[in-house]
């Protein structure tokens, strides 16, 4: 459970600008406690008082209303998203405003850890130059990679962008960059980006399902990312939707991902498309061609998307039946293949959700690109920084 | 997020006896805050100071060490579990000590709401007589039923023990009994019982999977029961493990329950057992016979249990892949059919859990009966009572 001062900071951060009395109401504590603890946060230069703009109808009498907001210039952080085809970086201020961004395309394939660190360094210097902020001016860097990442321990067990397994990436990157580094997997980054800058400003609990090279999930519960006891939960892509089913990249059978991810579609594509040679096309070209054929009426191509859509419906229905989230956000580039959120997929999901006198939760599609993921990586750095700045030991000392 | 005073009460309750300094440490707040707030809890007669017994090696010098504990006689609550074959009731004091229990067997079948309320009343009076506590002496009653229950709204959408659908059971029972009533479904009750009196005293996050007439799940996260945004999440039994699979009681296909619950086993039993007439045997007799035949080497009977076990492994692996819990507790009478926790089921589960450099969580089997469920219902009443006593409005007023 979080110290009260932390909870106050979190509410201010999530709200953008919020009056003290509102903070007290939302946390169920006395206004006097909010006044005391927010003074400490102001003294520590983490939040500040802002004169709130008056509404049009409000009379301009008396003391102007004052709200609390995060002090934007208190800190700067960077977020790096390193994926198979693109490397993206952003720099944000402490209030989450985007200061600069930079993207580099690259040849797909796994990198040796040394080369990966070189890329991180180069990317950070390029985005830093745009922002006019040197590495020493950064309070933290968040790095996101696909795969199995234990965020708390800073380890990457497996990632498609790293040739080595079980890499202590956070420590290695911190050594190289000279800045505190936090790492996480990409689905958690999207959930964090939504939590800090998107849906999380309105909703306390929601699920993010990402469909890209794999199927990922992030889960925000009571304004916090839920990671599981071992730090690597939410592996929706590897829940089993068929006993002894299709072979998955992870080596097991029947994983949701083995029916829905791009490689799952691609491996049936050559059966559906005449004259296709797998080696001559990239995965993206192959999927585009499959998609065009399906739209053009090719029955085999359509059945590939139809099956993927049905299994996606199973996966989403299972998320609803288990988590009962207030909102599901579908995210990822694949979202533009509209089979994935076509009306009949959602209808099928609805038919698989337990009927218990309530409607299924709303589903939003956010087809954002790598910039969002990089912002999520920066939110990770902000999150870690906030934990450090507001750690109980410090609070105890301040009192 | 919970007010601090509530968090302190919760830690004291969960710990049994705990020194103030330990509470401060666990919550990450100053000992001074604990002293202030615990004084308010002592003034409200909810907790009390207890002189902690000294360890054998400790010298008996100076002030004796003092711990905080819940004031047992502050309140009494009842818990009722109404299931198909048995109706069980308990009365607990505010510290969770069992004062009395009573059980009645009944003929299976759904009851009209009026008859259900009559049964509740009779059961409450019988257990009250044993405890020497009249209804007016109770601060709350918790009622547990199988099925789809929205605890917050006090509604039962569907239950095998109620003939009517969408019943506002909490309000109707409170009217009849003259005591505040809270209701929930049985899997949540087991999770609450574990949270208050069992595993929850040691572990902050765990999952309970119940296998009875259906398959249920309760999930405790950070010492609290997670119910989902709509109040009826965790329906593990209705997650889909097979597209277009076996028919489930809920009317949908491919639910885990349709492969694992007792009715799923029973409907294949007549195919496996010679001379079985479904109408002449109760479900329990049929399953016992099936189990004896499987143990005796009947290949068809074995294959029924084997398949159920494999699907259970899928369900448990999905729980691990998604929630990454610190502990899974398997609960329910069916646990004595040892196929359900046989070594090969656990091995199969392990083979379906994502390999990410970590061991699968420990699995404990708690084959407790209806008394535990009734204690869970009483824990529900205690939980609701505590919420009422410590509501933010009251806290504000007390300050």
C-alpha cells in the first residue's frame, strides 16, 4: 500500500490540474491532510500551485481558484522503444509533455547485447540533441523491448531483438548510459502510456491488448499497472485456447498467439495465395497481400482472417470473463487490418461473454505506432523516478 | 484507495496481534501516524492493546511489549452458505473466532425466493440458539450462494439454488432478518475465508480455484478481493478452452466448466459404465461409481478423468500465464477425486505455463467443506461491517 503523499502525487499527476479539495474527496482523507502533504510535495519542487482558469460563467470575485499540478521542469526523462524494424525515442518533461522524438528504421533481426547498447546510446544522443538536453540532464531512461521481461529485476529472459537470453539489461544499459534505467515489455509500455497520458486519466481499471508480432496484455488496476507476483504476468498471447492446438513461437501448442499473431497468419498465407514464395516477401508484404486478397474476395484468404478473428474473440471474451475490466483498449499496428475489430469479431466476443445481466465492457481501438510505445517507455522512467523520489524512507526522513 | 485508518485496521486484523512499529513499517508510514490513528480505533472500541507474550529467551525487564489486536467482543456476525444439498451457518466474533456452527441437509433443487428466505431465517435462529446470540445481537449477516452474484448491488442474476432470476437478495434478506445483509458467490467466499483466516495471513496475492458443481475463481490482490469493474469477474469456469467445444450449463460452448465440473463428468459416465441408468442414481453416486471404476482400471472411466484433468491443467496454466499469482489454492469437495490434483495434471499444467526463467507458483489443495464456505460468508459480513464502521465520512467526522 502506498504512503498518502504518494497517493496525492499520483492523483495530481493523473488529473493534470486538480484543486486540493477534490484530491481530499477522491482519496477519502481530510483537506487538512492534503494541505500538509501537498506542501511537502511543493517544497520538494515536485508539484506546484497553478491559478486555475475560471469558467466563462464564473464571476471573477474573491481569491482566484488554485489547483495543484506536476512541476513540468522538475525532471526530464527519455523513453526508448527498440523493436524489430524501428527504434524510437522520446524525451518528456516531469509533467509528461513531449519535448522531442526521433525514429530510426533498421534491418530486422536480433542484436548482440553490445550492439543493442550501442543503438540505445546513439538513439539517446540523437533525441537529446533535438531536445537540447544532455544525458546528464536526464533523471531516468525507460527502455521497452518485446518479449519476456522481468521489470523489477531488470532482466530480459527472451526478446526477439536480443540474440542473448537472460540479459540483465537494466544494469547494463545504466552502466553504458550513465543514467538510471528501467525496462519493461512492450504491452506494459502501452498500458503505461494509456495510464499516464490516455484512458487512465478517466478510468481506474482497464485492460490493453496489443496485437503485433505477438499478442500482449497490460492491466491497470486502481491506477496502477498490475504485473503479477513474479513480475511477468498478463501473457494473454500464451494462454491456451486449444488443447494440443497450433504450434506457437514459444514452443508450446494451442497459444492464442499461434492463431492471431502475424506469423500465424503468414504461415497459412502461401496455401491461400497462388505464386507466393515466402522467401521473396517480407512478413509485412505477405500480410498486405493476404489482406488485399481477402478484401478482393479470395475465400481461402478470408478464412485465414476469419479464423484469427474468431480466436481473438475467444481471447477477448476470456479477458472479460476473468477480469471484468471497465474498458478494453485494442492497440497495435495490426489494428488497421479491420478484420481484427470488425463487427462480427466483436459480436462473436459478445456471444462468448458470460450473460449475467450486464453489457460487455466497451472496446476502443487505438492503432498508434511506435511513438506511443516510446512514450510508454518514458512513462516507465517517470514512474520509477516518482517511486524513488517519494520512497517511504524519504517520507519518513522528511517528517 | 483506502484511508490510512482503514489500512491500519486491516493490517491488525490480518496479523492477529501486531506491534505498532511493525504496522508502521509494513504500511511505510511514520510510527507517530500509527499511534494517532490506532488511538482513534481504540477509542471506537474496534481494536485493543494486548500485552504480547514474551519469547522464552527474552528478559522480563522494562515495559512489557504491547501489540494491537482486533477487539473480539466488539461485534458478532453470521455467515450462511446455502447450497444444493446442505445449508450451513456459523457465528463469528469480530476477531473471526468461531462461536457456533450448524448444518442442515436438504433435498436438492432450486427454491422460490420466499422459501429460500424461510430457510435463511430458520438456519440463523438455530445457529443463534447454539451461540446464545439473538438476531438483534448480530451486526451483520453474509450469505453465499453458487452462481452469478453482483455483491455490490446485492443481486443474484442466476443461482442453482434459486428458482427466480435477477433477485435483489441482499435487500430481501435484510428485510426478512432485520439485520444488514451482504451476499456473494461461493468462490469469492472461499477466497475471503482464505484471506481472513487462512493463506491470506501470509500472502498478499493469491488465487483460489474451486471445483464443485461448477468451476469458480477468487482472486486476492494486495490483501483485497478483486471483483472486477462490474462486480462479477473471475468467471474462470466460463473462459473458453475450445472454440465451438462442449456444451456448458450457461448455454455457451467450450467453457472450462463443460469439461471439468461434475455434470461434465456425469454426462459421459453412462457411456463408460455398463448398466448405469442416469435416473436411478444421484450425481454423487454416479461420480463415486465412475471414480471407483477408474481406480479399478476401466479404461473409458479413466479417460473421462484424464480429459477433465488435462482441461483443468489448461485452466490453471491460463491463470498462471495471466495473473502470475504467488500461490494457487485448489478448493472444493471434488478435490478428493485425486485425478484433479494428481502429479500428471500438475506436470501438464507446468508444461503449459510460459517458460520464462521462473518456477510455476506453488499449488495447495484445501479440500474443505461447507463449514469453510460459511466462514467465508461470515468474513463477507465482517468485511462489510468494517467498511461501514470505517467509512471515510465517519473518519472525517471523527477527525
